[in-house]
């Protein structure tokens, strides 16, 4: 058994967690001083922007619907473009995403996709051990020394040709509670970014690639400006040429859709385009417009990319990006191959093909999958249409999207099966997340925090909204919710057995879910109260 390492840090830097000998290679005094410099320079602005989110929500609650900003009209009408894209980010036709688990990093890099997004956010349960191990795994992947041996003795190593690595740090709302700078918890996003950049930027450049990132959950161009300023300072501190960092922004909040030009403009020196983060986008629409009298969404399964407000958002992303010579990435196919039911597997894969056909024909430059088994399917559909590295030359000037298009309420029904599915998915995912796993196959879909946020947000909205009525006429109440929670827990127990049920954190999960669903105040992110339960 190895003993923990004691490291002396500069004044104001405190790590409130065990540091193993291997973790000490990541949490060096030099690396933590770099982390602290960024935190001290930008923490106040982060807090101001989080306060601004609350003010914006109050305005929405008062009936002020989102719209394109009059004060930035000159940016939208300008003829500027982003800086040139590096060679290895020109062709991103299929990207795979997943957590920073060691085996999964190897499999994703070997998957045949063009890009792997290693995720410290929605697919990651941010335990201290898992977060630092993720940094170790990425360090080894960058240097191509990463290997893994399974408990059964199977060995994993990198192929000669691998995907390009992009990293997604945590969103602005999340802290890293184990690290305090001057007595305050550090931003999880700054912590993730800074450690990866500090340890890997030079090794990446030596391999003719670079420090590439995905930026999640931003709600305004001012939040993009904060990231850009962090990039500038980080590069200057380490003597790296400005513009070396490239970042793709996930458009996964309904407010960001009205500021896509402005977001690209703020990051134009460092931009690698935009991505349609569809699942978080649906969650954001529910969250931000939850108190609008007529805005209520039907069952999650009915809110597809072909609904008017989702298709409008996708087409506007393509048009906005291509006008600025930026890649426009499509969204996630959450389906996973179904091994024990050939007909269900055939139907699931047909849905993936149709989704990818729509994206490539609309003009997207690439797409996301969550499982290596879907990479060949997505590649086939993009290869059939996209003969070059991308489709940026397709400017889609025919697309005209208004604020009303982006706010159109989709038709559909609220069903008991939809309510039950939301409850069951929330319970199963939360139990896994509390156990340290942030990406979970449930009902033949790969669920992460984004998809589960939809589920729990819908339950809350249906209970608290006057139109929260099932298609059979029953009102959705707290009492009905609690009844169905118990019934779904009983089903889970019957499926996995008493022993497994007892080992997993279903009791804690049900308590957290009950707390956030029955609260009169909407909890901004499920992971905020749940994070208190992680070590």
C-alpha cells in the first residue's frame, strides 16, 4: 500500500484531498501555481457572470423572452471570419465522446473516429480520484504511452493511427471543492483546463497537433470572452504563441443560440467552430422558460431534432458557422448497439442513420456518437455526401431563422410511460454517478448528465406547470411522482436483485431526486446538490 505524498505549495494554494505518488506527478507545485494564477485572475469575473445568469433568469420569469441582441448588431452584420483551422481539425466528420476512464480513452482513440472528446463534464462523475486519474490518463495518451490491462487479463494499447484529442473541462457553474485558492474553491473548468494545458501543450505541439478543447454550457458571449481571456493569459504564461489553443463551443443553452455570432467573434483567434449540444439544449429550454405560461414540452422521446424549434436551431448553427468559415458540428446519437434483440438493434441503427443523413444533407461538417459501434454508420452517411474535409463552402444563405422559430413550442403528449421513464432514468443515472460513473447505458441509450437533466427538469416542470397533465387526464402531482418513484425502484430491485440493489446508491439517489423535484425553486443543475455526496 502506497502512502500519500505531502507537497508544499505556495501560500494560498490548498489541496484538501489525498495525493498519491502518481497524482503528485500532476499536482506539482509548478502546475498548481499556474492553476492559481488563472484562478486569481478570473474568479471574480466567473462569479459576476454566474450572478448575471440569475439576473437573466429573473428577466425571463418576468416574461421577457430571449431575442437577438440589439447592442451587438454590428458584429452580426460584419464580414469577419475566425482564424484558420489547424490541419488536423479540418476533417471532423465523426467524433466520439466519452469519459476520461483509462480503458475508454484507449478505445475511443482507437475507434476509427476523426476526433475523441475526452469529457471531464457530463460523462464524468467528478470524484477527486477520478478527476486526477483522468488527467494522468490524458497525459499518457498524449505521449502515446497509455496502456490498460483488464481484470480478465486483456491488454489495451493505442493503434498506430488514432483520433485527434479534444478535452471538455467542466462548465462555469461547477467548483472543484478539493482545491482552494486563497480560501475559495476553484472553478472546475479552470482547474481541468489548466492542468491539461500545463502538462501537455508542448508534447502536443511536438506531435504536430495542439491543445484543443470543447467548451460547455455557456449562456452568453461574455462567458466566451472569459474563456478567450483565460486562453490568452495561459499561452503568455507558458510562452506559447497566441492562437495555439483552439476551442469548439457547444451551443447547448437556448440563450446562447441568440448569440452564436458573438460567441464566435469573442473566440475568433481561438475558435474551432460550434456544436449542436442537443440534449443540454432541450434541458436549457425547459429550465430557462419554465415559468412561461404556455411553454411546456411533451415526453422527452417526442422532442426530436425534426421538431421546428430544434431544426431551426440546427440550421441557424450551420448558417452562422459557415458564414464565419467555422465548422458546424452536429449532435449526439445516444443510441448504442443492442446485442440481444436483432430487431430492436436494426430499428435503433436505422434511427442513427436517418439522424446522420439529415445532418450531413443540411450542411453539418461532422457529428457525434457515444459508442464505437456507431462510428462506421456515421462515417458511411457523411462519406456519401461530404466529399471534402468539410462543408464550410455551403453557406446556407437560404436559411432564415427568427426568434419565434427558436421559441416554437413542439406539439406532443405527456404520458405515464414518459413520466415513468424520466423517473427510472434519473434514479439509475444518479445511483451510478454517486458511485463514480458518469456515463451509463440505460434502456439502450447512453445516458449522461445532459440527458438526465432533461428527465428531471421535465418532471419538475410537469408538477409545477398548470398544463402538467397526463394524456389520460390525470394531474401530475408530488404524490403521483412519489408513488411512481417507489414503483420504479421496486422494478429496478426486481431486475438487478436485492444484493446488487443494496450495493448501489439508490436510496441516496431517490432522496436527492425527491429533494430537487419537490422544491418550489428549480435547482439549476442536478450535479450541484449531488456533488456534495462525492468524495
